[in-house]
C-alpha cells in the first residue's frame, strides 16, 4: 500500500523559559524548519498603592510550520513530539559525525 498526498500544518511549542526558547530555535534552525516565536508578557499589580510591587511574566509560543509528503513529515513530527515531552533539544549522537 502507498500513501500519497501532502500534509501541512503547525505545531506549537510553549514554554516560560528563555533558555529553552534558545535551545528549541537552535534545534529548528539546524534542521531548516520554518518557525516563528510569539511572546506574551503579563504584568500584575499586587498593590495599587505601590505600583512597584508589580509582577511580570513572559510566555513563549514557538509556531513550527510543517509541510510535505507524509513519509517526510511523519518522522519530523514524531521527533518534535518526543522532544517536547522531555526528550531534550540537544543534537542526536547519530547526527554528529
């Protein structure tokens, strides 16, 4: 049986860690995958009488654009999912060499 067609879509990686954003974007760049980093900054004032007591947080969402034949995209998507769930973003030992 053969699979034909074209698969296209986006996968989002979300984190609050700037160092992890660097690791993920480095990983994606090294593999030639198209992506965009979106940032959401939130600021909460804890005490209106003291504006300096505000707390701010940043969240990052990395949109990875995928498109291609299923035979090509399948392994890439599997690799991304495994890395997103604790597999790490360092290069594979098999890739270095």
